[in-house]
C-alpha cells in the first residue's frame, strides 16, 4: 500500500517530533514530563522517573521507526496510535489534578490539550497508510 508525498512528509515530521519528545523525556524536559505521569500510579519518585525515561525510549524508537523503517510503516502507525491511546490517561490526570507543565497552566489550556490526542492518533494512522489499511481490511470482512 503506497502513501503519497503529503503523507510521507507528515510521517517524517511526526517521526522528528517523536524523536525530539523522546530525547526531551531523557534530558531537557524530564521534569515537565513528570507532570503527565498519572497520579493513580505509585508516586514513588524513582518509579515516576522510570515511567518518564522508559516512555522516552519508546518515543525515540517510534520516531526512528517512522523515519527509517518505511517498510513497516503501517505496523508502526498502528502501534503508535495504540501508544497515544495508552498515554492519554496521563493527559487526563494532568487536567483533573490541575498540574501545570508545558505551558498548560490553566484548566482551560489543559482541557483543550485533551482534544489534540485524537489528532495525534489520526496523524499516526493516516501518515503511515495504516488508516487506509484498516478501512480496506474492514471492508473485506
């Protein structure tokens, strides 16, 4: 299944974004990402830091896969969409607990941020051709 130029450009942009976000988890934005660790998880600082670091490694892997593993882009797109769904509780936790990070310093800003997660999910699926694959597969069923 082929993707067109715009999909490829947006896949590359998403790959760069994911790689940078992953690096941020490990370095310059590490404290900011702690705000998105759901408060229903253990609040032990070591555990919370582990969550941030491990999710950063996963994001780097996704970013590099989007950039360099074009042969498996559909699988990567589906897995990245699932990842975006799995980390959404962290965004909900940031909103419900009123935790400021990444410039999200009001409830309104934190609420608006929640509506961008579906955009990321669709971006991952569409830019990799996974959305077309899933729709076509569904038609055949």
